[in-house]
């Protein structure tokens, strides 16, 4: 029998819908509270992806990249400015 940590209980969706795509190839999971959705090739993969997506939506996952990580993908942090955000991103 597995148990969930208190942290897992906070990030996992509590009411979800889970359905197979029309062509039968992709499972789609949606958290009913936040309307966040994810997909996967299996039910388990879709649910795991949904857990990650909901945690990110709630600000409970992820982190800012380090300057070294930015440089590794070709972004120079000191020279990178984004200016004003588009309204949709605010």
C-alpha cells in the first residue's frame, strides 16, 4: 500500500475527467477545478502529466533557470531583456 506525502496531496488534482481521444491514441486528463489539461499515451501518463501541470499552474513546481542554464541554450542573461509583457502574459 502506498501513501502520499502531504506535499503530494496539495498538488494533485482532486476532481478530474479522463477520456480517450476520438482516434483512440491519446488519453486526455483535465482538472475540473482549474481547467488545466494534459495528455499522454496511457492513462497513467496523462494523469502524471496532469499532476505536474496543476502543480506548475499553482506555482508549486518549477524554478527560474540559472544563468549557466540560460547560456547553455544560447541566451546571454545580462543582454536579455524582454521589455513589456503582452497583455495575455500579465
